[in-house]
C-alpha cells in the first residue's frame, strides 16, 4: 500500500500560528501609532519564524496601508 501524506487544507491554521497572529494583533496598535516598519517586521519575524519573503511583503503592504489610515496620511 502506498504511503499517504497528510496535506493541510488551504484554510488550516495550527495552534502556534493562531497564537502568533493573536500576539501580533496585541502589539499592532502601539506599532501603528508610534512604531516603524522595522519594528513591525521584527514583530512578525519573531512570531512567524517560517514566513516566506512573499508573505512578509504582503504583511508589510497591509502594515503600510494601516499606518496611512491610522495616521491620516494620503
């Protein structure tokens, strides 16, 4: 019998990832108000250690949009 590998569903989130996202959300308001992009990147990399460069770029794009909205820039 051939081995079958478990493949997560596209919307699958494990417990650690959900915990990391919750931690990022807790730290986000302060970073949006007073922090820099570098602070945000450090926070994301700390909690999402296996993040790909493509995913990180998406997070940074969302961060920039949130900062513009929060600080009234644009």
